[in-house]
């Protein structure tokens, strides 16, 4: 299992980075990214701590801990600069908080994150065909999420991504211990959307590629 979208006490999660990664390791994860919520107010606080935690963890445990950030609810005009800041300051995975239907995300946020070149557009809601095509051309992965509040549009995202050959990843958006899943649960979750084994394997490989795992 590889999960590239999770949260810790550095934002609104329940666990310290070390405990989240340790629990993921015990659950059989190969890699996990720490991607706490950040905007212009706290990215310079959150990101260095994720980098520090992951560097230490990777010296001692077999799981790969990846420092990252989820840029969340900023004014659209600030998105390119925040993405550049994240890259410059050690984020190996940059997640954009997409236009989920469960929150009042500013319209146009999906497009801005794709244009800025994030790695993953999280829970992109009722993403348009135009933005799916742009994501494909930019190499931005669209997220399927196991988080119930954001997952109501998973079917829409999957349908358009498959139709237009855009890349998909599956993440948990973990905030608590109960959000951690096994590979078997991942498989059953994806099967609910009528994905075949070849398509599921492609989704898994997309995550492995972003994590730098062969």
C-alpha cells in the first residue's frame, strides 16, 4: 500500500508524524507521504517539520516516509507561488486541495492547481472534461479518495479519467488511525467502481511512480 495524502497533528490530524508512519508501517505500507494542510499562513512552519520527521524516520524504518504538503483553500492567485515554495523547500509530493463538493472551494481552484503542476489534485469533485484533459497533458494525477466526505464524486472522477486517459491515484486523506487501510481493502474499494485488475494495477503503479518506488 502506498498513500500520498495524509494529515498529522501539524494540521488537523490526530497523530504525530512518527506515530502515523509507524501505524502505516505496521499495516504493511511501502510508502506514506505526510501532506498536512497549508496555505500562506503556515507553509513555512508545516513543511520543514515534515521534512525533518521524514528524514529521521527513513534512517530507521523500512517504510518510505515522504515529506509533502496539501495546499488548502488559498486565493487562486497565490497557488503558483505556494507550489513553487513547496518544491523549493523540500516537498517531494505536492497535493492541491481540489473542488470537493463537501466544502466551499473557490471555483477555478482545480484548474489553478493543475496549471501550477501539483503532483496530485485531491478530491477534485465535479471536475470538468477540460480540466481532466489539462491534467493529462500536465502529468497531474487525479485522486480517488476513501474519505467519505470527499468521495461522493469518485465515480465521476474515475469515469472521466478513464475516458480521457488521465492518471489516477488512490489515497486515504488519513486524519486518524482508523483511516489507515490494507491492500485488500484498497482492492475491494476500487472494485466497487467496476475497475478491472489491469486498471487497478495502473492506479497502484501511478502511486509507486510518484513515491519513487519501482
